[in-house]
C-alpha cells in the first residue's frame, strides 16, 4: 500500500467524479480504509486521533471553548464559534438535549483544565461516545496555534469495527488537494499499524451520496 501515489489517487478521484451524480450541495469526500488482523479488544489498537490534513477539510471547522477569565476573553477575541464560561456550564448540567445540540454544532472542543471535572460530570456521557471530549489546556495557554491546527483537522475514530472512515475534503476542492489529504490519511494508518503485516485490506473513496471507488 505504501507505493500508492498521488497520481494513482487522482485517477480514482476522476473515476469517482465520473460515477457520481452532480448534487445541489457541496458533498464531502471520504476515504474508507478496511483493516485486517487488528485486534480491537486491545485498547492500543483503537483510534481516536485528531489528524491535521495538509490541505484542510475544505469547510469551516467549528470549535467550542470552555473557559473563564483571561482565557475566555482570548477566545472571544479570536472569534471562536462558541465560548462557554463557568457560569454558562450550568445550562448543560443534567440537560442531555442541550448537550446533544452543542455536540452536533461543534467539531472540536477545548477546555480550560480546571473546568474538565465539571464538563466530565455534566457532558461526558454525550461527548465521550462521539469522540468529542475537550482538549484540556492551562488558563495561560496560547490559543491561536491550537485553533489554527484544529481548523485544518479531522478526527479519526475506530473502536468496534476494523474500518476507518475519514472525511478528507469537499467535492469542490481540486483533485490535487484531495489526493494530498487522502495520501496523508493512508500514510498515517500505515504507520499506526506498521507492526501488523498487511494490516490494510482495502481502500475506497466516495462522495456523500456516491458509489464507493476502490483505489487499493
């Protein structure tokens, strides 16, 4: 699989476009990697990773910050999609409806470290299964580098089935950019399971509503 080139991926992207109907919305392009000989009973073989795409995801990644005081002010100045302070956390205490709504609205969560215990108690049951527990940071943290990274990132999750399905961009992105993103995800998975012979069984790409195209 390591010999898979961007040129090969671009040929598959062309086939994907030819076989996919034109939709009236900007579909997501996904790479699907099927694995074998990976024992998911072992926690070290499971995945819940924040992965930075070299060309970004081609959309506005929404970030929620839980913070108070100076860090709250920094977050608001940086124009975060949502900033929730310590007092506002009470809205989510025991409210599954509000927590689920927030979880669906935001891609990533960042939290001031001393708020993590409260967030865990009030929101953990909703955020954790979705792989969206906040990234803890100190009150004095420099937010901008982390936010800049998250804006170009996706989360790679694999828990129960040996299949990784990752959004790698939008159909309106150039094939060259999509190919770079796809290759980077494949390289990450190859590296992650390098100790398992022939861990990658098959690789496909597809649009949101289009057919799966096998590339390897």
